[in-house]
């Protein structure tokens, strides 16, 4: 079936993204993966090319384009080139950090941070997860205590994407120990603030070049002007952004699944066994048929979710459905594609090998599959 989600402007933007990746990312990507860190030069290049910060309002240095289909294009091209470590950090900036500031920030906060974020000069992060919390955000122990015109933050965070490079960190902290879920607020910690330090750059199974780190806050004094949104409504603000965050993961999942299928489809008709291409074997054809069907059916649903997001109609429950289904599909498809590649599928010189290790996190971050099912299940039980 013909896809109808993209228009001429989106396809023109695809050429911009494709050229940018070929010029600025692909030639350096292997080195960045080996170094376990994407160079900041990639961010600056992305800013100059309009690949990051597209949704930042024009008055703050962006293009003011909130149509998520342009981000979908970026995800498809990153998946095609197997440069997912770069794409993951970019998604954190565009789909989490920038929207929080754009939607919740005061005019002064937007003026202070958004131009640099749109230019790739300031890198954003959000610090939620702690060593003992995982998906249980109500177990967060990081505290922020008001002291005059400042908040004083103490605590530790882990698994923080863009943690090493981050210049602007949105910290989820407990500001009222007696208020339960209403006792959390969002505070922006900036690079160089005394008491703010980076722990380990974490050595992950996949996404080697993606910047993931531990963050430590020891009596960090943050001006009251760095409170993002409303005091005590931190959880509400987090919930408000979940549809965008989770559909972003779902989009990345379906684009990687599709790329993996295409690499494998081409490979099996080039690779010979028993005197003929392995694509001519019935088992291989059946595997390809099953994967293509699942991918196209799921892609149609994710396309609808993206249009619903654009219209402001995507619910947290629907985003949870898309997130768990697409990310689990990604795991299944990539695993089967490795199998069809045989021994070469286990080699990191092939994009399918990299996709295999990079894909495993998709069903964990942004809320595990089990948490997604719990959200959906509670909605069902509520009638």
C-alpha cells in the first residue's frame, strides 16, 4: 500500500538530512563508536543544517516547525545509515529537553536556553532515573530545599542520556517530602554550577557512542528562576510530555525494524548456499513475508499516532500501546535478521550487528514494556 503520511516538503527535507548524515556523521561514526562518545562537533553541524531544534520558535532561533513528521524523516534516515547512537542523543534533545523548556519555560528561560539548543551549542538532558528507582519515579530521593532565593539540590542520577555533554539538565527533585506525588518539581541545573559533577560515562551493551552518564548533585545552589513550570507539579509536567517521548521511541523502533528488514532482504538474495541464493529457500521467504507484514501493519499504526500527535489528540495510553508494540517488534525483527545473515550477522562491520546490540534498550527506556502494559491495563479497568 502507498504511504500517504509525507508531503513534498517532508521529502525535500529528507534530502537535506541525507546529505547532512553523509557529510557530517557517517565518515566519523566508527571512530565515535570506538571512543564511546559522539563529538560535540556533530551537534554544531546539526544546528547549522537545521537537523536539531526545528520546533524551537523562530523568536528563539529555531524554525518553529512542530510537525513531528519532520522528526520522523530524521529517524528514518538515521536508521537507514545505522547511526543510532547519534540519533538517540538527538531525540533526547528534540523530543524531551527542548519541548519541556518550550512548553513550560518563562520567556526569560526560553531566551536563555533555546537559541543555544537550536544551534547545537547547548546540549540538554533530563535527570529522572536514580540508582534505586528505575521505573518507580515516586521513589526518587533527590531533594531540593528552598534557601532564600535558591534551591539547594542533593542526590544522584543514573542512565542519563547526554549526561557528559549536557549543558542544561532538567532535574526531577523532591521539593516537598510530605506531599506525595505533588511534592516533585523540575529544576534546571546548568554546566559549571558548583557541586554539580559527572560520574562515570557508562559502558553499555549497545549505543556505544551515545553519551550516557551518572550525575551527582552535592549542595548545588540553583536560582529560583531556574524552576521549570510550577512548583509541586513536576509529575504532572512529566505526564504531559509522555505521549511525545514514547511515540518518539516507537518511531525510532519502526524505522530501525524497517531498515533491518531491507538490509536483510538485499543480503539473502546475494548470499548463496547449496548452490542458490538463500532468499530462494522457502523458510527465508516465509521469514521475509512475516517480517514485512508486521512492519507495514505497525508502520501504518505509528503513522496514525504521529498524525494524532500533530493534532494534539494522542493520549498517553495510545502512546504506550505504540511504544511497547513497536519496540518489541523491533527486537523480534532485528533478531530474525541476524539469524538470516548467519555468522556475518554477528559481525559489527555489518549494520545488522550494530542494530542488534543497539535495539535491546528500546523496550526498557522511556518506560518498560511491562509498565506500558500496566498503563493500558489500568485504563481498561477504569472503563
